C-alpha cells in the first residue's frame, strides 16, 4: 500500500475516536446513574442517534417507547448476533470495550426501568465468552456496590441469521424457533416474555455512553443532519486496506473508495448482503448515511476482476438458506430469484425474465414479514439494474 | 371495555373496537380479503401474506389477519400493489406446489386451488421448484404428502396449540423448511393420536385421511360377502355438508336409504352399541363406586370414558401409568364389530368369516382403532374398514345418488334401534349425560332430576365442564350411595383433556367419572368430518344432535328393546363373562 493512503486513513481515524476510546468506568457509571430517566432519554433523543444495526431506528424514541410502557418487569437486550455478511465490528467492540457496552445497557435500564439485561451473542463468538464473563462479573459487582438493581446475563445464539432481527432474537431467547413475530406489538410494548424490551445493537449502546458522557452537541458535531455522529465500518473485499474503521457519517462514497479502494473498484456493496450495491458511476452522487445508503457497517469492495453475477448468486444462496421459511414471499421468493438468474444465465429464460424478477423483488420488499425478506430486493435490484449485462452474459 | 376507533376501508368509514383486526373489520363491511394461514380455531400466524392490504402512510403492505385497527387508519384492500402482491404470493406457492390438482383427493375442496382460480393464476409465472417427496402412508389414519404442503403451519398450530400433542412441528429453515414430525419419523411412529384435526385444517391436500373407499367398493362388489354398515351419531348431522346442505342439517333417514342404495346388505347404527356401551360402562362405574364406597377396596376412580380412540392413544403415550382408570369398554364402533360377527352372525345364520363390517365415522382415529391387534375377540377382526363422513359423501356422489331427493329410510332391526342417549354420544358431554340418565335410574329407580331428561350442566362448548349430582332415595341395593355426591367432569380437545388427566396422574382429581373426547366439540368436530370446520359450524352440528335426541321416543339406553333382547338372548347381563370377552379390552403402554 502506498504511504500516502496509509497516512490519509490515519488522519481520518484521528478525527473520530469514540467507540474504541478508553474511558474511566466508575465515574462514567456514576454520572449515568445520577441522571434522571427522562434526562437520559432526552439527551439520547437530542443527539439524533439512530440504531447502528442497520435499520436506523432513532434510539431515543425506542427507549422512550419502553419507558412509557407501564410494567414492573422490563428488559434490555444487547443484540450481538452480528450475522450480516461482511460485518465484524461488534466482535471487536466486545473484545476490546465490553465495559462500555455494559454501561450503555445500564443507561438504558436506568432510562426505561429495567432490572435485567441480556447480551445475545452469536454462537460463533463463543470464544469471547470467558473474557466477557469475567468482565461482566466485575461490572455486575460495580453496579451492586452502587446499589443499582440491574444485572446482565449472556445468552448464546445457535446460528440463524434471522435471529439478528429483534423479534426473532426474542423468540430464540424464549427457547422457540428463531422466527420473526408479527408487529405490532413492537418489543418496546411486548418483547421478551411479553414484557417491554429494548433491543439495541452493540455499537449503538456504546454511542449512547459517549453521548451521555460528552453531551448531545459534541456528538452532533459529527455527521450530517440526517445522520448524526460516526459509525464503525467494516471494510472488506478488494480493498487496499481492510479492517475496522470509525468514520463520520455522511461521507461521499467516492471519498470512501478513494481512501480504501485498490484503484480498480467497480462496485461497493454497502450494508452487507441485505444492503445496496453501488456501481462506480454512482460513487460521486452517493452518500453513506441515512439520507443516502445506510449501512450496518459492512462495506464490501469489488474490483473489475469480479463477476457481479457471482456476487449476486452468492447473496441469494445465502438468503434462500437463511430465510426462516415461514413467510411465502421470502421463502419462495429467494429461491425464485436465485433460480431465475441461473435460468437467464443459462439461456433457459429470456433476458426479459429479469424484469419479472425485479417486480417479484419489489413485492418481497412490501409483503415479506420481516426485514430479511424485505431487504432481499436491495442487492437484487441494485445489482441487476446496474450490472444487467453481467447477469445475462 | 375496549376503546372504539374510527377508520376507513376502501373509503368506507367504520367504527370498531380497538382489538379488531383489519381482516375482521373488512369482513364487517362485507369486503372479502383472502386468507390461507389464518384459521378461526387457531392463533394468528401471519405467514402466508395473502391477506395483505395497503395502509396509507405505511412503507410496506400489512397482513390484515394480524394487524390491529388504529384510529384514523386509511386502508385499501384492492389496489394495484395489493393485487400484484397477492398474485405473486399465489404464483410463488404454486411454483413449489405439486399442481397435480385433478388427481388430488382435495380437488374441489382446496383453498389454494380456489384462490388460484379467483385470482386467475394461469400458466407458469415462476420456475417450477416442486420437488419429489415420498408420501407418508405409514399411518392407518392419515396420509401426509409434503409436495402439497404450503407451510402455512395450520397443522402444526393445531397439533401444538389446540391439541397440545406436538406430533407435528416445524423443522429446518429457508428452502429446507418442513412441517414434519420428531426426527422426521413416519407419522405412525410418533406420538400422533390420529385425531385428524390437522386434516380438518389443512388448506390443501397435504394432510388427508387414509381412504378405504376402494376396499369398501370391493367388498360391496363381492357377492360372497355379507357387508354390514354402522354409522356413528355425529355422521348424520354433518354428512349433508358434503352433499350441498348447510351445516346443522340432519339427514339421518336419507343417509340410511343412500347406504342401502350403495349396496350394503344390512344398514345398522353405531347408536345401538352406544346404548350397549352405556349398559356396560355405566355398570362398570357403579361397580367401581361400590368397590370403593361399600367394600372399601381400592378402585380406579375416577373412571375415564374410552369411546374416543384419539384420546386412548393420547393417554397411552402421555400418561401410560394411569391406564387402569380407563373404562375397559371397547368403543361403540368396536363393540358393534364384535357383536356383528357373533350375535348377528348367529341370528342371521351367516358365517362370520363372510361378514364384512364397515363403519362410517366422523373420525380418523377410528381407522387406527379398527386395526389395533387386540380388536378380534370374535376370532375375526371386529371392524374391517372405516370410512369418514367425507368418504361416505364421496361414495354417494360417485354412485350418482341424488341425495336430496331420497326418501327417509330406517335401519335394519337387531342392531339398528337406538335411543336419544346414544345419539348424544356425538357431542361433548353426551356420553356423560347418557350414562347419568341410566346410572341414576339404576341407583334410585327414578329418572334423573332434570327437565325433560336434559342434563344441561354437562352440555356446551366450554373446554372443561364439571357437575355434581346428589344421590338421594336409593333403592336398597345401592343404599351405600345414599346422600353421596357424584362428581363428574367433561373435557374435549386434547389440551383440555391434559388438564383433567394431569390431576388424576397427580392423585388430585376430585371426580368420579370423566368423559373425554379428543376432538373439539366431541365427535361432531371429529377429524373425519366435512371441511371446513369452525366453532360456529360445530355449534350447529351440536344443536342438531340435541334436537335429534329430543325427537326420539326413547331417550334412555336401558329402554332400548334391542338392548334388552341382546342381554336376554346372548350376553346375559352387563359385565358378564361374554360381555368381557367381546365388549371389553385392554390398553398398551406406549413409549415416545
């Protein structure tokens, strides 16, 4: 890698350092425990923080929803079922900064009135457990010493992608098949064991801590109007440099590619297999953020040596297996999209069949039961639209 | 009291309670929204997505079956997006479905087929991805063909929620998802009770009864065979539904005529052996009470009824340690077979080896019961073939019989007479009521103290019901029961059965006699009854059963003259040696 590029990335990294920054744990816990619930919620709401798992739901609003629901029993769940292909940030956060995750959960507990919290961690990350359990033991003791009635436990997942969807995660925690629930009711009203529950991504929880420490204004200095703050990105694929980088939101994709690309980038898959594929000709007009293309962190770069047919094929194979299978548009739709591009490739179906498949993908977007089936249309339509000739020939 | 909300559906305003779903609200306006995974007896699933509607301001379509109304909602059920989505969903289902419709058992009574027609799905929209799957024919009651399964999970919800048996479950995910059994074993080798409630709720031909129609035709066509038929009480109040009548129509007389036209040599009635069951089972209960109260010996109380073969297999699997509590009486169907091949054979001078006994049952579990190895005390299999109400309807149609125009007929004598007490066996609580009408009279010499013999406390659709009957003025033989309070309970549907059976297993049951039927509503809601089923339909059939009882001249089993005759000519007395040999049975402890 050329020296210039490395320097540039270092400059960018210096600009933002929230997630992996060292913090003094006890003073931070004290500060948060001394805040009033509505003070916490207002601060988070004011910061404009949106969920970092991918869906981008305003975090303050979620906490308020659970806080406003009357119940003696409430839960906070940290979603560490990091399953989106190309995403590997939560693993790093839990490995390096687990204490900050626990503090974020504590802030939420204080805000909504929960006494119990869970970290739902994907089975593949079980190797993190010994360290995590040790740190959690320490943290639970700190809370106990401070007299705050909140206890965090760890639950290990069993390997279904759909369990990253919050209601499937809750079903899985209840010992059932990991399948999404019908919404409403939303988890903030009836979640785990039918009690009000907040489910937040690992990264989101750490940002809440930083917002509460530094105040909303500091956070708002970063990012754009629609995409406040920063985000941890997972750079993979044909990149000059791969890895985990915290960057401001609202960055133009061209700038990103200039920074991380290998000079031959023809497309970037923003947001993993359920995200959008942006072709090189749209790099300039695309902003990474909620006003443009949002991402849960995954940034996969593809250079000119890659076949976008194979990329799409790979994603669809993933979806047809990882669909929970209960709803028709997702279960059968994913299979048809895959069979469909295969048939077009082999010449068994005319190229115009792709138009039928795009219509099908549009139907899946509006009629599938959960985010999984709804978002299959993102990669499908963006790849077929932009790389049609690669699919056909 | 729920709050009322205002909304608009297709620009028509309406005001409904806030716990209403969009589907229910649309129905109130007579707007039809198609459904597949939704069933009135089951909890909501929201997984077929055929019932989607457009809600103004919402990014996605909403499944109307599981979306509650909200104030100010603006709902559209027939937009371009909705139609396209439904058509896509149907086309997707058809792409994974075995579309061999004209050769399907459910041809003409398939919800998927009906919707495909309604939405004009023609030709192949998507690539055929239906795979070859083996049909599970292991069970004598139920056939499972996964190639026709649309994964709506109605069967799973039926088995898990309604019956709490959980023989069926969802396995795997995505393109490999399967509605199947534990370890994907064949149905015959799991805890399936053969109740057939899944069959009643399957929208397609994936779950159907194992049909014995061709075996029955073969028997009827064989001049060397003397083929007799018995019909269960619940058949006569539901058969009409397969032949163009509304639910609740009684077609008893026409059914008898139709059976004769089909070629049965004698047309009898399971009601006859229902009356016989009361004599045997009622006496058995009194003997257990005597043993416990007068002789102070241990007795297996409460006594469970044993008429429902789904219930029998259930208790054999789930509570194998308390089988002694079951009445040892065979079910009326099996008693009939044993009597037909002994008493009837003797009286009519026919060699029992030439007699074929066919039963028409509202039930799929009866097919299993007829095949139980112990059911052959006459030296011959008690019952040869069991067909469901649905199969009889099919035979009548196939024979070209104009059912509605038939004259009413009467059953043949010897095994055909019955009382109202036997008829009500078809509804939950009926066996209890019939037993009480007779037992009370044996004990006190007087009729049960209820208006017109209608023991209303044991009737109804409540899942578990209980009643207490105070016994006063006993005849000398039963004076030890003077002042006793007979406590009885009734449960229908296996989830309710579990509640009362668990009490017995824990030694906490307060009852003396418990009636259990595996199916909701009793036999009128049986797994062999016409499809569809719902609480309303079952209620209409139940009303018809009680009307049939009320219209009969004899309403107490012990007053049936043919019952008196069989005891004087053949059996001797209830619980006699001969009765035990032919009419009683034993049970099997089953493993999981």
